[in-house]
C-alpha cells in the first residue's frame, strides 16, 4: 500500500505494485519532490532511452518523483510513482 499524509494527517491509501526485482522500490518514508506530465525515461537496467511520445515508454504519462526520508529509502532518489502502458 501507499499511504498519503498531508500536513501529518492521513489522507488516503492506494493499492500499488512495486519495482521489478532488478530495481526494487525501497521501503520507508518518502517526500514528493517532482511531478512531470509526459516524461522521457531512461531504463536504469538497460539504459534504453524513451521519449515521452514513444508508445513503448513503459512509465506512461505521469511521473511523481520521490526522495527517501527513512528506512531503506533514506537518501535515495531516482524512484517514483508512475503510470504504465500495460492494460
């Protein structure tokens, strides 16, 4: 689950999936640092670059960048919440 807090108050819980085995999503508290509409993306495993308009861009039309604040996520950047092209 992803729990969203605003000003310290619980706002909503979302059912999510996490990163693939090659790039697992770290557990812990995070802070939103970026929001991008139609992002380009580079696959961290293969280094393949996708333009935003590419129908094969696997992260879809939205990117919400996160910064780790505690747990395994502390100090980590470059991960986030995103869409998908999968049905």
